[in-house]
């Protein structure tokens, strides 16, 4: 059968993205009438078409009537299939209201923090809280742990420098709950900070605090515990699925005893959009499909081999994340509720003569 031109999958030098290149006089004439979103390549007999789902569908319709010689057969066969991202049967997060934390939590939440608590409750804890720094992600998470039944014991994985802050906030905002469920007003949960990479049996505590660098060394010890909640602070540390810390967190998150998985980060997407997949796959496995499916649907590959989210699909990815797994508020969104900055003056000893000379 006579062909009208050629079809090839190639990187466009102008945009730097993967596109479909069609050559041939008659092929270019037909395509330009049906697909307005294109531009000319090297000469009038070559056009460049953005690699979008809509355009692939249009090219598929053209091929049914006007055959083209396909130079990138394996890519075309993969792209031309009707793609669906497999999802867990999760309901989308409904409109948020102001939730009130249970009695195990001491302290008060601001209105937007109450909505953050409601978000975590409606997502059953399998969620990414991506508020700006300083909006109280730790406090909202503790309010959530205090509000869920059988949420303890919990493992908090965080950078080393934040472990002391986690212990201080737990002691400040959490009350002790006895084995029979009674709240002990003037006592705090039991906490242990794991500071050594040497394997040994861990005792019974309400909270286990550990940094990312030690996690893979103590993953076996932690897996022996009946952990109910896994909190990953600064979860962007897990943006690479090839690291030891990612592998250790993935194994902990997959334990049968773990009911709730919470990720916290003010910068959930660190360098490029595809880094969100490993994070979401820990919190809600299957939401974005396999990594291959995710890349085929949302990404193109740059010259270094990195998967980059296609600009035209960024809004779609953001919609999926915010609908099913992520809550993000900026300081500008909640500025009216934030307390005014408190400035303290502190006098320090100084050499006045030296200061004046300088």
C-alpha cells in the first residue's frame, strides 16, 4: 500500500520536548488541516506536532485513512494504545471543614490547621501535607494522630536536625493514653530517639524517632514492631526510588500493621515533576500507576535521561494530586490567621571601643 509520508517520534530542537515529526507533501497538507497545534520543521514538507493525548488520537484517525510509514514503531504502538492510570478505589477528598482534634491532643489549632486535620482524616492519613514552612505541619499531624483510633505506635522519619523538635512538640501537644484507652492529662507519650545504626531489639514506645540516614540500618528492628502510623517529614528526601532510605521506607510503609502514612514537605517537588511519583507511591500506591505508566502519560525524557513532566500536563498532574492526595497552602493564603511576628531585643556584651574603631 502506498504511503503518504513518514511519522517519527523525535526531540524538537526548538522546544526541547518529545514530539511527532511528519514529513511528505501530502501528509503535511492533511495534518495541517486537522491539527492546528503544530509548526513547520526543516522546510515546508515537515511539521512538528506536540506529543499530547489529543494529538496522538488525531494522528491515529489520520492513519486509518491515509497510511504513513512509521519510523518509531515501538513508541507509536505504546503511545497509540488508550492509556488508563490504574487507581486504588479511593474517593476524592471532599470539601474541607474545620475538624476538632480528640482529647489526646492538647492545645488549639488555627482554622486553616483544623481544615488540615480534616484533610488528613478524610484521606485516612494516606496523604501529603505540603503547606509552606511555618504553617504548623507537625502540629496538624500530631492532632491527626491524636484523633485516629489505634494510631500508636508511630514511627517518625525525619532529618537529624528536626528530631529534637519532634520530641519537644510531641511532649507539648500530646497526652498519654493508657492501654485501656484512658487519657492521662498530666503525662506525655513515651518517646525514643534512635541514634545508633547498630541492630538491637527496640523496646515498647508510643513514638520512635529516627533520621533518614539510619533508617535502612534499623529497618529490620522497626519491622518487628506493630507500627500503626508512619510519618515522613521533609518527604522530598524520598524523591529518588533508587536510594537505600527509599527502599527502607517503602518496606515499612508496606507492613500489614501500618494503617496511616503521612508525608510532610514544604517543597514536595524538588527539581522536576517526576520526583513526585516515588513519594506518592509510598503514601497511596497505584494512584499514579507504575513509574513506567506515569512517565508515558505525563513525562518526556531530556538529554540526560531524566523524566520531565510535559508542561502541558502539569496542571493535570496538579489536579490529580490535589484531588486525591495533597494539600498545599501558602502563607499568603492564610496570612490573616497567622499571629504577628514577635521581636525580642537582647543586649549582648561587646567591646565598645573596638566597635567604634571598626
